[in-house]
């Protein structure tokens, strides 16, 4: 019997942000795609670009956990880990010096956080004056340590959520551009020092169109995209792993959507829509897929909202009624997501979307269905 309390909902469908997910459960339900294969390829720089909520952090985290499982050198950096580096870089008005500041800061983080802590190497064992060393010297120190302490394996430096608090200001754009240049410079000269970074598509677009030097990192960019079919199978993998159903990724991949709906997702949601209207008696999966914006987080959010409605009714399976009650808050949240994501590029986007609201006609308020509201959030 399934009770959709908050703990169970998170165990089945996953957390909103993969970086804070329990590693064991995360590895159980992770669904591998082609972008992941590109991310873990043997190249010095990998820049994972995609919309908000599309799964950049999830792919980065799985690659990082894979390194840990294999005992390979790796380090995970988030904005709070490199706030001093960012501040020092912003203080440099000269672009070249800003690039050098990013190089020094990232290399120091790698040396201090990984090698000093893991192997107990004191700063005197590494270099007499670590803080005064130039980026090239730091790179050589790091490569030497890799050769002596890590069997010559490369180190992967993961940088996640670097565009937090992004405001699209000229300084923000130049700073991200300097970071990308720093990554390219280090990896190009020292291939044993590798970077894997996630970047929102709107951030990448502004940086790419504002700095001509970024054409040199274009070959390192991986565009993360999902088809609705892939997202559907991703959801199936989460249900399969939670209920311990013996289905491998390969087996899920060859199943039809109808088979997945009836044999797997029926554990958590009714296979057919039982309400009235144009969706009457249609497969529930086709309705779910029409509401996502080709982003895994959208489908997970919809499942979470519907499951909470089921819990309120003490139901063991999400029914059509539970799904319908989730549509309005789901649509409102996705609409706000669109505004938050693109307001730096389109300052008037909120006004534009609100102008698309229903208007009174002949004294009557034209009602808009929840599905149509969701359509606004998709566009």
C-alpha cells in the first residue's frame, strides 16, 4: 500500500534539486541519456548548457558520484565554495587579469580542498608560497600531485549553479566569460586538469553574443535536451526503482508508452483519464506529456502535486480528480518559472504574459481551462 506522505513522495519521484538528493536513492533512479555520455567523455572541458529545470545538476552530480565510486580524483564546487574567487575576479577591471584570477582561484581550490585534505599534504610539501604561485605553477603542482598520488589519473573539477543570482549585468556577463576562458586555458595546456560545468541557456546566450572570444569554447558545449518520450521513461525509472520492479534501462527503452503506463506507472497513477471533456478516456500519460516543457522537473512537479492531493484523500493511487486539482497551482508555478528565467533577457515578459490572460467579452468572463494555463507556461 502506498501512502503519499512527503517522505514517500520524495522517495518515489525524487527531490526538486538533484544536488540535495540522497546519493543512494539518486543513483538508483538516475536515467542515462546521450548528454551524459558526452559529459563524461575524455575531454578537458565540458560545458553543459540547458534551460532551468532540465537536469544539468543531475547529470553533473551523477558523473561526480561515478568518479567517487571509481576512486578517481574529483572536486565539487558550488557558488558558496568559490565566493572569494568570484569576488577577487570581479575586482579586476582588466579582462585578462580577471581570467588569471579565476585560474588561480580554481586551482587553489582544487589543491587545497582535494589534495591537502585527502592526502594530508601541507602547503610546504606542495610549494613554499602557495598563495603567491602563478596559475601555470599551480597547474604543474596539481599535475605532479596527480602523477604521484593518483596514479596519473586526471582530476575532474565540477562547477554547479555558477549562474545563481545572475542579473545579466555587463559585469555578470564578463565574469562568466572570464571563467569560461580560464577553464579553456587550463584544460588546453594541462589536459589532466578537467572541468565540467553547468550553465543556463539564457546565460550562455548572453555571454556567447557579448564576447567574441567565447567562440573558442563552442566545441566544448553540450546542449542538454529531452524529448517528452525520454522524460516519460525517466519517470518510469523512478517508479521501477522505488517498487523494486525488475526492469533495466534497456528493457524500459523498448517498451511502448502504453506498456509503461499499464505495467509501471499504474503503481502510482490511474492509466486512463476518467473525467469529461476532450481528454475523456484518453491515456493519462498523453495528458501528462502535453503539460511538460521538455523539462524533467515539470513532470516531477506535476506528480508531486497530484500525489499530495491523493494523500489528502487517503488514496493509494493518483486519480483523475487528484490530477485535475493540481493543474491550477502547477500552471501558476510554471508561469512564474518562465518569468523568473527570462526576465533578465526580456524585462517586460511578465507584462506580456499577463496581457494574455482571459478578458471580459460581452459582459461574461471567458474562463480558461487549467490545461490552457499550462500552455502559457510552456511558451
